[in-house]
C-alpha cells in the first residue's frame, strides 16, 4: 500500500472515529498478526504464563498467506507478533518475506533470547521494516527479575551483535528500537536515571535507531502490578477515552480468531474467525459495530476487559492518546 493512500485512509479513519460512525467501508490500517502465541520466558509483566495450553501455538503459513492476500491492497503495516515470541515460529522469515513482497510493511517485537548471527543476518535481509527488542530492566537484577528465564549479559550481547551485523552490512532496515519497561519497585527515580545512563552506554559502539522507555500496563485488568500507576485499581476513572482500536486496527490470533485490541489477551471479545469471514467482513460485522457504539456512548461498564483497562483513561489530544501520538507519526513518515 502506497504511503499517500495510507494517509488518505488514516484521514477517513480519524473522521469516522471522531464522528462515532458505527458502519464503515474501509479496511483496518494496521493488523496484529500473531505468528506465535508460544513464549520461551515467564515474565512477571506479561500474562502469557496464564494463557491456556490449548491457546498456545504457531500460526500456519497457509493461514498467514490468506491474511496477507486479503490485506495487501489495503493494509499499510502488520505487526507480526502479539502474545508470544515470534522467533519461535520456524517460518517467521518466510512470513516476513511474503508480506514484504506483497507490499506490506512489517514489524517484529522480540525478547531477543533466540537471536544468533545467522538469524540476525536473515532478519536484516528479509525485508523487515522494524524490529523492537523488549529489554525490561536497566540492571542485571531488574532485568532478570522481570524477564524470568533470560540472562542479562547474554541478551545484551545478542542485541549488540544484531546491531553490529546491521552496521557491517550498511543496512538501514530494519529500523531498530530497544524498548524498556521501567519497573523496579526497589529503585528510586534518581537511581533509575543513573542506571538508565549506564545502560545506554552499553550500546555506544552499536547504537540502535531509538530507545523507548515505557511504564507497565495492566493488560486489560489481567495483571496486577504492586505500586504501579498502571494498575486499574489505582487509576482515577474520571473520563473514558474512546478506544481507537475498533476504528483502525484488528488482531488476528494464531488460530485465526479475531479480537479488536492487543489488550484483550485472553480473547474475551472475539469478533470473528478469519477461517469463516474475510478481514473486511469482520471489520464491519455486528460484533465490532456493537463495540463502536458502546465506546461512542461511553458505556463500557459491562464490557470486559475494556472496563478494567488502564488505556481507556489516558490523556488524549483531539481524541488520540498523547503517549503514542509522537511515535505514531514518526513511524508513519519514516522511509524504511
């Protein structure tokens, strides 16, 4: 999908969202395609460890191909991850290649534990547009407490090695981000700043394109985080921010089930099945129309997990959450 067409579609989406239109005639601008719901870690800031075993698996390439074939004329970007670690899918490189050759920009979000020089080279040459490395902690103690099953020095080396290989190949793509969720209940804000500066120095020879620091969120109320502002119980629920997801995006799980938002981790608001209906049909079906009506009416008390999600009480500007606005526009206009 060409960039000018993408921005024209964004304009349609925005005005449909602001006007609270229930029936819409466009495709989602972005897809989350869950290439794997399996994970090799048990992180305390993630609820994958609570996901039932029959919900865990890799997406079949045939299903992935069907999704891309439906989306290639209308969808601008696809995140090839959701609840699991995408590098656990043995066909992930093939999936990236297929999406890229179909004109869809792709992004991976990985814990980097499975990276090695061979996989790094394949990812860099695959046509992948963006990759973000999830590294939740500036210190060994903080990281290994949050990322249970991973080793600080090992993953630090693997990310550095990826960036080194990318630089040696003189490749601008994929755009590389190191994302850190800042959470350690034992560190003061001043100590956190000090450790943050030290952490950045580890990458002075092979800097990523961007560092992003985030606060933890509560996965639609599924995760309780002691002392965190992301805990829905600690949020002053004064004004609901109308969720943007029912108007612009869609999440397709590894088994083909469809949910409206990545925060619906356990699929409580299933809105369709990609085996039974097309993307366009699901995006304008009665279930998602009902969601749009509820959000437009600010009537979500009986809508779960939305009613317990910390993200529907965020600050907004012109209806858009401010914490993602800058990053969204930078990602949208970036050439690679």
